C-alpha cells in the first residue's frame, strides 16, 4: 500500500488544491492531506478550521485522510509510514522553491520521493493568498473555493 502526504498551509483550501487531491487519489492508496503551520505566513484560519474545511471538502473520497503536523515533514512522514510527498506545480515560479524543498527533504530522509502534479490549467493562477485578498475586499470567490470556505471567509472578513 502506497501512502502519500500532501502537505500545505491550505489557508484556505481552494479548488486548485482539490484538483491535486483528486489526481493523487487515482495514483496512491491513501492520501493524507496534512495542514502545517507556515511560520512565515499569518493565517486567516486556525488549524482546526482548516482541518474542518478539508474534511468537509474531501468527504466523498475514501482514500483521503486529514491530519496536521508542526515539526519536519520528514518526521511526520516517518510517523505515518509514508514515503511519498505530493506537491502541486502551477507555473515555473513554483519550481525553484519546490525543487529546493524536494531535494532538502530527500537529503534529510533518502527514501522520501516528491511527486509533482499539475492542476487543470484553469487553476494555474489560483492560490490561497489571492483568494484571501479578493475575499478581504468583498470580491466574489465562489468559483475558487468550496461554498463552506466562501461562507466562512465572509464571516472572517465581516462581509454581508
Ligand atoms: P505552502 O505554504 O506549503 O505552499 P499552500 O497551501 O499554499 O501551502 O500549497 C500547498 C501545495 O499546493 C503546494 O505544493 C502548492 O504548489 C500547491 N497548490 C496551491 N494552489 C494550487 C493550485 N491552484 N493548483 C495546484 N497546486 C496548488
């Protein structure tokens, strides 16, 4: 059985993330979507809120599990008995950072294999920070995030 971890901030989860998760379920037996605290970013949603959004948005996928971790990804992978890490690649701009992370994780634990998946092209310009930005200014983000996240962003930003 091949277990894969899809780590990220997911602040919030978008249709781009869900596209990657769906593709990953066609390859791996189990996909653990793992929320991590990115120390360089101030989150809008708490870890618990993000876990809740992910669980709700992936409830129809039997192979998807949801988790969180605060230390090194390689340690979490060991704890979960997983050797595959999934990351999304949207554009060349993602590549440099992702290559560094993949090679460093392999250096830290040799058996870790990072697999990059590309989303449908309609999600290549989408990320969580642009969603937060648009939502914060009262813009329509219903085409980019599940309805539960849309509603909760409106509550966070006090938009009626
Ligand atoms: P992180 O802080 O780890 O980058 P994110 O939640 O921003 O967390 O992203 C998690 C992963 O999902 C990254 O590999 C990122 O490239 C990927 N990702 C984010 N948005 C999209 C998208 N629209 N399409 C495909 N992959 C995406």
